[in-house]
C-alpha cells in the first residue's frame, strides 16, 4: 500500500459558521493507494474526536498502525488496490492542521483561547476546499465513525452530489444531553486544573507526567465508549495482584485500565484541542440552518448507509434509526439503509469489532 502524508496551506480565508474567519490555515492529510486518471476512485475517510489523519498503515518506528488499519489497506474492506483513500486531520485538532496551538499569522503568538469556535460543518467545509485543490469533484464514498460519522452526514446534507456512497457509523443526527454531560466533565476537569493556566500552559509540561485534568476527564469519557457487558467481560471484578484489597488506594483492574488510558492520552493530546473538538461535537445538529431535520435530510442525494451498534451508550442506535425513519416517511427510502450491528462492546465497537461490519462496508463499496 502506498502511504503518504501531506500538508496543504491555504491563504484564502475560511469563513466559519460562527461568522469568524480563519486565515491562513493548514490541513494535514494522508493518502493511500493511487488516484486513477479519471479521479473517480477516491474515498474520503473522516476521523473521530481523538483520531488523526493517520488512519492506516505504519511508518518506520511506529509502535502501532493507523487507527482503522484493519479496515483500510490492500485487499481489505476499503481496498487500496482499487481506491485512492484520503484522511484529513480536522481543523482544531493537534496533529498538524490549524488548531488552538497554531501561531496567529503574522504574529508569533499562538491562538490558544483566541482560536474561534469551530463546528463539524467548518471541518467539512475545509475538507471540501482541499478536495477542490486536488481536482476531485466526485467521491466514490465518504466513510466515518463517531465524530467522523457526523462529518459524513454533514457532507451528505451540505454537498449532496459529492459522494456516490456515504457510510456513517456510530453517530447521531444531533448530540443529546447524555453525551454533552460526559463532555462537560472533561471540560471542567481541564479548565479547573491549575496547570491549565487559562490556556497559557507550555505543552512540554505534560510530556512526562501527563495533564491531570485531561486524564481525569478522559477517564470519564472512556466509560461512555464501553458498555457494562464489555467491562464485565474485560475486567470482571479482578483486583490488581500487587495491591492489597484493604489498601485504600488499591485498585481493581478496571481502575488501573482507566488510569493507564487517561494519563497516557494526556501526554500526547492537547487539552485545548480537546476543548474545541468536544465543543464542536456538543453543538452538532444536522438540522441547524434548516427549519427541521426533515428539511435537512431532504437535501440528501447520496446512497446513505447508517451503521449503528446495539449497545452503543454514547450515540444510541435509535438516534441513527430516526434518520432512516424520517427519510422513508418523505419518500427517500430508496436512498437510505439502516444496519444495526449485534454488539455489546459499546461505542468503540466501530474501532474494535471490525469483523462485524467490514463485510457490509466492502459490499457497499463494490456497488
């Protein structure tokens, strides 16, 4: 598989949904495979909150491959022998695209809390501009999970003729209070940590020990990515063997797991990026800018596939099912298909249990 990382610089202003402007800005993206002469075999993969442009493959020195490596590659469901795959790091992230820790041109100062609030619609708009630069005016498909699924849905509404197929996994048409509440815990933990310093921290301060506020918040968020059944199966009531049961700070295996993931994550993900991206997730509503969800969905022309996971407690299956219900009621049944994966893993099943839906993705892309 041919794997390449690129950075695109844009000097024209990006007009944001908030009314503010981002100028200039950069987008980092990764490509896999070869674009054919007709530029008709491109697939856009959109990433989730903590994801990046590195969706598949492995560079020399990498400890692990890209986050959807089991799905993208030669001979896999998203077959890079047939398709040219693009994954773009969204604006606001901390993997090279313009975000809160980028410098405010022409000054050397970083945006920090001066960075504008961005939305999923802004993320999608920036990627559409990149596709224009690449000369790609038609995609074979757009595929994304969680926040990536939100982007896929937004593409389907805002750019109806762009993609032949759209596959949104583990997403929603509007973020509900349950998910917003988990994000609030993370936000409070970050901003109330003394090391946050109102956004004026030095990222090097967290390289060794991590950032406690983000680590604690991430632990809370991580609970919503799993399910009670998957936790039972993974940890049961096992105790850390080296800890005493009657030691106050002795740990169950599930507690150690949350600490490991929370503090590890906080060593490499920027706290400000986390705040900005969770804000974008919180305010996501596909019907914003339209009179109703029905009106927004009426714009869709793509072949839309909604993949939900039975025990996803963050974005519940009925949230995706509602999209299908509305579209069928207004005569768009031929465009939409709902597919529910029998899984008790939880929200992260779209990253973990690929064997349960990869055949479906491959079938859609073969059409």
